C-alpha cells in the first residue's frame, strides 16, 4: 500500500491545511480614529498654500509628523509627501539629476525606484544584486561608475538593509550621491544606525500595505538644509515662491518647477500614530520570522532569509530560496501547491525592471526616445544582471505572512504545509 497519495494535496482535491482566509494586516486603532476626528473637527483637511509664508510648509499635523519623524530617526530634516513615489521623484531632482545623467539602480524593486530617474531626464543603469540579501551589490556598482554617473539608488529590499556602509564609501569616493529607498525597511538598522540615514536622502512609504501606513503618503529625510528646501519647493509648486524666498541664482532655480506632492492633514495624523507603533510592529514581525527561520533551517532544499551580523531585518516580506534539484520540485509547482494549501507563497518577486517594454523599446517621453536618446550605450539586454534573472526565474519564493495579528500558530501551519508538499513531491513531479 502506498503511504502517501496525491489526493492528500489540496492542489489535487485534498483538504487545505489552512481552511479559511488569514486575518488582514490592520494596524489602525482608536488612536488613529481619534486623530482623524481631531482633524475633521478642526475643519482644516490640508494646511498647504502655494505661496510664501508659514503655510507653504503645510498644516499643523504635517509639521508635527515631520518633527517627530526627524526626532525618531535622529536626522535634522524630514519632508513629507503624498507618496513614496513622489518623495523619490523629489529626491532625484533635489540631488541635481539633469537630462543625460546616469543613475545606478537595482532591477529588483518597485518600478518607481527607477522611473524617478526618468522623470528628471536621467538614465537608469541597472546593477545586479547580492544573492543573499537581494539588495544592490556594491562591487557591481563600482564597475558601472563612469563620468556620466550622478548617483546610486539603494533599495533596502524586503526589510534587510543594503550594504550601506560600502555604498556610502563608494559614493563619497566618486563624489556622487547615495539615495536610499527605505520604503520596505523602516526601523531596520546597521550597527544600531537606522537604515534611511546613510544616504544623502532616505525615502519612506506610508502606503496601505507598508509596516506603518496611512493609506498613502511618503517621507524624505536628509541632513542638508538646502536639499530639504529643494524637497519642499518641488513638493509645493516651488517656482511661484522662488523670488519671495530670495532664491535667484541658477543653482536655486534648477529643478524647482514644483508639483502637488502635498500630504493631507488626515494622512499626517494617522502616520504620526503609526510612527509611534513602529518599533512594536517590527518586533512582532521579527518574532514571527524567527519562528519560520528556525524551522526552515531544518528543511533541506529551502534557505530562510540571511541576516548579516549587526544588521536588523524588519521583514516586510519573508524571502525563501529554493534549490529545485535538492528538494525535487520545481519552484513554480512548489508555490502552486502551497497556495492550494491556503498560503500566499509567491514564485519570484517582480520581473527585472529592465525587461519591461519601457526599457526594452527605450520609449519614454515623446516619439524620439527621450531620455534614452541622450546615451544610447546603456544596455537593457537580457543577461545584464544574471543574479536577479536566476532568482526571478527559479530560485526565489516570498511570502508576506509575518505580520500581526498572525501568531506562531499560523507560522506552524505554514511549516506543516511546507512539509506536506515536500512529502508528496513525487506526485507534484508526475501527477497530471
């Protein structure tokens, strides 16, 4: 008698180990409700005015959030916006990117980490990543720097900081900027120093599914007063207050044609409550992730997230590397079987950005290929980032289940599901 049967697998009609949907991630409590009502009762839903004066910098809630953010991350300046995408756009302009400038970016990230460069007329140069922590590889960065290079964008992916000390040294050596996209790693650290504070600017997200969220919203932090002012100008139609602020030089005027990137008072009020919860929210994620890691370390063919010594990982996602040959199941079939058991286990993350039509066809603004037409030597061919391509095609699995209010009990069911799938691997390879 055969001990196992393909009928045991939910993928082939068996009973899923997780029979009902997991509770959604929801960090909104009474504090946030009271904060929103305070704003509604005030009657001022936005404090911004696009003219010189105190209201150019926003309302009471926005200013309060920026002060608290600055204090929390021990950095002089914090400038809010309506999204992290807007903060990235503002940051690239504030750091002086001009048409034709090259900016080195990772290809394994949300698209805005690269398109922010395009909006300034710059050209993204994609750089391969570290195969252990999935962030931009400093050695590869160094090899791509040339006379056209203006800066580096480092994304602290999945909650683990990039090798920021090394990247900072490279940026300083070549006199180029370092911009951190820290949207997925608020509260992550290296040697107790916050991720987001190593770069010339660090960007954070309050998007609905981030660790701390206010529906939408972003923040850019920096140490340079002039850079902070530039961020504020770009956020709020800066061209109309240049003369009132006494800014008339070429340096003052460049990249200050502003947009409406302003955060509302309600978003700021909610984000301020969320900031106060950040440490506790991260600790809960770390506890759940540690439970998974302890168990997955014992499963041949699966590799839990790497955490470098003296680094703090805050687990926006929980990445797992799979060795298809050792485990005896293809990555995609493994993910499909786990999804049938009731768990969100995703094969890969995102297609390497340079494989998107925008870069393959080098068509962006207008018919003539601007800004790609300014430097036709930059390549977006398949194969330029082999580590990323291999991870995405066959090696990486990610799940988002390490969040409160989930418990160690939920983590154990996930582990049980992994073992159930592996036990029936022969059927996954052969069953129709």
